[in-house]
C-alpha cells in the first residue's frame, strides 16, 4: 500500500512540475523572448518544483518517523 501511495505522489509532483514549466514557457514566449530562452525558463521552473517537492518531503520525513 505504501508503494502505491508513493508512486502516486511522485506522479502528481511530476504532473504539477510539468504544468508549471509549461506555464512558465508560455508566459516567457508571450513576453517576446526567443524559443531557447523560453525553454530555459521552463526547465528552471521544472527543476525548481521538483527541488521544492524533495525538500518538503525531506522536512516532513522527520515528523513522520
């Protein structure tokens, strides 16, 4: 049961990170930047969301043990 919850949580984080990256890239393109710059901003946003989720999970782990 724990493995299923973990896999669903990971999938949810990846979907949220992808949506945030998509939004960041779209907003960058609407701002008038080039495609490589918009892709870079989207990649940075994706990495930031993944990093934030890992940091939050690490902080919560201390309370759940």
